[in-house]
C-alpha cells in the first residue's frame, strides 16, 4: 500500500520537517500571522481548488484519486510530527492522570445516568436496565483498553481518527471522521436538550417541556424548539475555548461535588428500595435489555473524548492508562448502582423519561431532594459539555490537519493554546441540532456512530499487532484476513439471528464456534508488533470480543436509527467525493521527493 505523504501546502509558513527520533516540534519558528485571517487560500489551499478549471480537472480524475486514497495509510511519524505544522501553534502539555480521571468521570457520568436511564427503563428494559448498563459497560471497557494502547503509542489530538488512519487507511479514517463529527454534534445537542429538561423540572415537575416552543406544523421529534439548550452550549464551549487547564480545573471541582451527591442518591435510593418495584424484572424480555444496552452505550462515550487530550498530557504512557481504565471501571459500578436505586425507588412504569431522578424523589415524598438531584444532574451535564467541547475541538483539529475538512479549522490560538476555530464549528452545528431535535431522535443515531467507531478501533488493534506490511509473510497475511473476516461474519450472524427472532441454541453455538475458530487462528500467528509501554491484555481475544459485542449492540438498534445514519453517511460520502478526496490527494502528492517512510510500515 502507498503511504500518506506530507500534508502541508506550499504557501504555508512551515515546510516538511526533518524526521528524526524526537517527534517534538516547535511550531512557532515562522513569522506571526493573524489567527483570524480568513480567505479562500486559508480554506482551500490545494491546487484542485485554485480555480474552476482546476476543479473540473480534479473531478475528471476522481476514480484514480479515490483508488489512491483507498490504498493509502498514514504513519505514526506523520501523525505525531508533520500534520502538527498545520496548527501553526502548539497545544500546551498541562494535564496529568488526575485531570484525565476526573475528565472521564465528569464527561461520562453527566452524559449517561442522568440523561437516558429513565427513558430506557420506561420504554424497554424496565428494572433490567441494570443489566443493560452492565452489558454496555463491559463492552465499553474493552474499547477503553484499545483506546489506551493507541493513545499511549500515538499521543495526538486526533484520537480514533488518527489511529484508524495509521492502521486501516485514509478512506476508512474519513468515514470514521464523519461519524466522529456527527457523534460530537449529536452528543452535545443531546446534552443541551437534557440540561434544559432538568432545569425546567426544577421549576415545574409536571411539564419539563414548558420552556420550549412548540410548533405544531413541524414533525414529531422536531417540533419543540429549545432556545435554552442553545445558550447552554454556547456558554460551555466558550469556557472550553478559553484554556484547557482552566476547563480541567472547573471540571474536577464540579465532578467531586457531583460524586458526593451521587453517593447520597444511591444511599437514599436503597433506603426507600421496594423489591416489588422490580416485578416484572424483564417486561420486554431479553430483547428489551439488549435494545436498551445499545442506546445506553451513549453513557460510556465520554472516555473517547478524553483520549483526544493525549497531545496535551504531560506523561501519556503513565497518565492515560491510569486515567482511562481506572475511571471507567469505577463508572460502570456507579451506573449499575444508580440504575438499581432508581428502579427500586419507583415502579418503572412511573419513571419520568426526561428527568428521572429528580421526579423520582418527589414521588417518594422527598420533594426537597429533587432540587439537589437536579443540581447534581445539571452539574454532571455541564461537566460533560465542558469535556465534550475539549474533545470535539481536538477531533476536528486533527481532521482539519489532514485537509479532509478545510485546514482553517486546524489552527491553535497562540494565547489560549486551544483550537478555537474547530470548537466554533462543532458549537454552531450542535446548537442548531439542539434547537430542533428531541432526545430520543438524537440518542439512537449517536449510538450507531459510537458503536461503529469502537468496532473499527478493535479491528485496527488486531491489524496493528499482526499485519505489519513488508514484515508479515504472504501466507500469514492471507490467514490473518481470513480469520478477521470470520470473526466479523460470525459476529454479524449472531446479531442477525437474535434480531430475526431465532432463539434455538444450535445457530448460536455454530456461530460461536466459528468466532472462536477465527480468533484462535489469529492467536496462532506471530505478533509482528508489540506495544512499547502499555498494551491490551489477552490479544486477540479481547479485541475480538469487543468486535462481537459492538456488532451485536449495533444490530439491536431500530430501523429508524439506521435510516437516519444511512442518510448522514450518504451526505458524508458525497462531500468526500466532491471535496475531501481531492484535498487529501493534493496534500499527499504535493512533494513526492519528500515522502515519509516509517520503518516497518
């Protein structure tokens, strides 16, 4: 496969750096230019967009260019060194494991337990929502292991985008990039809507929508306009743009306060626990548990935003494993305890789907506690918005560094050390979506994006460990890909059997045996790469299990969620064919004499 070459345009102040063993670069060697400059050259500096004639020529070459992008793979050196020049100023290394742990806690807890627990307990899982959280938590923890190994080895702002670009290639990385941006926008919009619901429930518990503007002529799910959600998003993102360390400090102060209130919620919940509220435990059977597990996966997605902070972490090899794995293990236990406390306090049929915990306390006669719970929920969702704003901006920055979107969004502000342009992009988009879309519409689409990216990351980890170009033998290469497709095919088969209503054990046993055979086949191959510092244990079994669980949860989502996802993906591919493929092709082939080649790739 061809390698991705340097990605900086000739008119930029930084040319291709000399590659050596030290990836640290001072990106402030050039004359100062205004951060806010805004011209066509800043957005589309590539030759394909020089004029209309050049663009027509580029379109006529779309097939060979697409082939080139499909076969290209980036290098670690490229992601760690070259593309950083597009930002013109460095991000500040100011975070420790303490910051990362509380970022993960603040982001994940706020975006999960207070947002969709009531919705899924009421509509699908009932009291078994505890099992949904446990199932999703196990799957998320497997993804955390994969993220952690990549973040330690490739500590850049791009997160999963950069990891996939190195291991699976440019086109797959673009599809992931589109889903990452969609995930960021939808996740922030959903949090904004939930924030306004909880705030409204503090004033009027009977109608959490009373602060929204209803438009009868709009379709259901899009007919409740939410100006308060827009205001919340603008404030949170403004704080994130002001500085990383400042945002981290505010997050962990608020998260510590949230942790004490969560302990109070769990204790009071078990004091007022009624076992009769847990009957029936499976109101919709196992199907309801799995459907809810796919949706509540949203609750665990904050950690991928934290992984994007690797570029600003002082000691990634130590701080990232402690911050991510430690916090996510604790969060999974907390989620299960809070879900159990909620369904034990209140019958699942009486749970408020919009502000479950605050209304639950009112229902057991502790109306004063509803304000405490609502304040805790607001704090949790606010910290989720803060950490999400940080992660979204850094994802977008790395995508812009590759020129898949205009490089204007890659710039880091010299004073704040934050990507203000990239953060503004996600802020505006999420505010527009939050203004119109209801929470149930947002959560299902969000889950598809998240599960797909986590599944691809597990595949990328297997590719990283076993498939090293020019090192792996031809026979081993064929064996690896046959086994990889066997794992994917058997995982899809199990999901298809379950969702088609087949409950006989024979089909599941056969599919499981095939999955085990594929995983065993990979385990017998020689590992051509080993992690330098920290690695996922039990490879290939844990990544293979992560693939199976993510595929199964994907299959549990409804038809409408996939329809919305397909529409969004079609728009992404259309943009790639008309803009992205030409921009990245120009960047990769701008100076062939200075092509980067990393040993062993």
